[in-house]
C-alpha cells in the first residue's frame, strides 16, 4: 500500500488515536480505580499514637535505624512516618508502632511500683506539679529520703506524658551535663557536640510556647550555675519548673549557706513549695496491701512505726521485700515475727 494511502487510512480510522496507542502497546494500561486504594495516607494519621511515638522516641534517644530494627522496618519508613510523608500501608505500620510502644513505653518507669499508692505526701507533691504545670511557674518540693518523691515524679510523668522529667546526681550537676540531659528529653533538640550557649538557646527555642513542665529530681546535687541555666530556660521559654530533692535544697536557697545571695534570682521566682510531707498510718496500710494483702493490725502498726523513722516508706517496702523473700524461700509464715526478723537484716544508724 502506498504511504499516502496508509496515512489516509489512519486518519479516517474509527478508533480514537489514544485507544489505538493503548491497544498497540505491549503493556496494558488500565484506567485508575477510585475505590481500590483503602490504605491510610499521611493526612489521616492516628494523631494520639503519633504524638506518643514521637515523644517516646525523643525521650528514649533512639535513632531511626535503631527503631527500624526494633520493628523490622527500614529507617526510611520510620523517618517518613515521623515527618508525615509515609507512603504505603499506614495502618499496618501504625500497628507495628502500637506494639512497639506497648513493649517499650513503660520501660522508662522501672522504679514505679505495680500499683501506685497516692499517699498524703504524694498528694501534696501532685498539687505542686499540677500548679506549676498549669501556670508555668516555679516550685520546690523537698522531703526526707524514702518519702515517695521519685515515685510520685515517675507517676506524674506517666500520666502527663508531655512532662520533661530528669534526675540530677553527683556526676550530672554541672551546666554542660544538665543541658545535655535536658536536650535528650526535649523533642528535636540536638544533644551532641556544641557549646553550652548554643545548646541552651536550642532548648529554649524548642520549648518556647510549649507550656511544658520540667521536673528535676535530686535537685540538691545541682550547682548554682546549673540552677541559673534552668532559670534562664524558665524565663525565656515560659515553662514550668519544679525542683525536687532533700531538705537541704530549700535551706540552701533561703539562706542556710554563705552563698545564699547567689540564689536570690531563683528564690524570688518560687511561687509554691512543700516541705511537710507526712507519713500516715493509712498510707502504710495501703502500701502494705499493694505488696502483700491481708496483713493484720499488729503488722501494720509495726510497719507504721518503722515508716516514721529514717527511710520512711522506702523502709516499709524494703522490709516487706525481705520478709516475702524469706517466706517464699524458706516457707516461713508471713506475720509479725517474720517482719521483725526481716527488720534485723536492714542497716540501722
């Protein structure tokens, strides 16, 4: 057939050119099916799960690669999820995230008892935490060792997941170490190398407007310079701060040492304090019941007497732990005599 006639035939063909190209193509092209894709896109994340995951990731300090290995996914998938650019079966991925959080989320709170007993002392501490949380204010909570300060901090953090909870110690008390510790707990803040000034301003920028609460346990270890850095974060970021520690913490601030004048800027910002954490018989009874239900009045009276001495509630739980161990290992009857014997094992001053 001549070329001119072939071109003429093509132009007068009944089939549209687009259809003809599809038919002649070796790959079949189908029109899109609007009802075929049921998987979630980045616009319909489970926001509650997403916020829990990001908060846990930042607080745990895990990299994308580490988390990817924990859920058998790629680090790119984890990164895309965090940045809300996830492509694929989002529902299945969120199921993996939910299972991860179910396994890992509470591991941060290993010091928390199986059942939290809200003692009278814990209720007073909770009031300070809530007040400073709500009003972005500064407070101090002091009490003797064993009165339940750390356990209450852990529980408040568990209930209020947005709280930044850190613990100072003899090795974590200077400006640099405190800033790095806070940076690890604040979402999106670099906590590697860099000057203290850069790190401070990065934390402030990240916390500004968040209205979060920072709980600092064992604050009596902090240096004056560390207190000043935390004050700067409070002033510039507008977040709540609660210092929790031993009695000497507040004494130092109000003038018990020769350097009290250094704390004027901090002391003048404290709006609420608690230094009267009580030990009540009903609290001892509830703690004992959470560890070993059914102890009689004589046992509770004995434990209450021990709780009013040094060690407070911690002495009660330690004493019960020793007694329960002896009871199970040597089949001894759980009662007053065994508690007295367990008490003889504990260190006394």
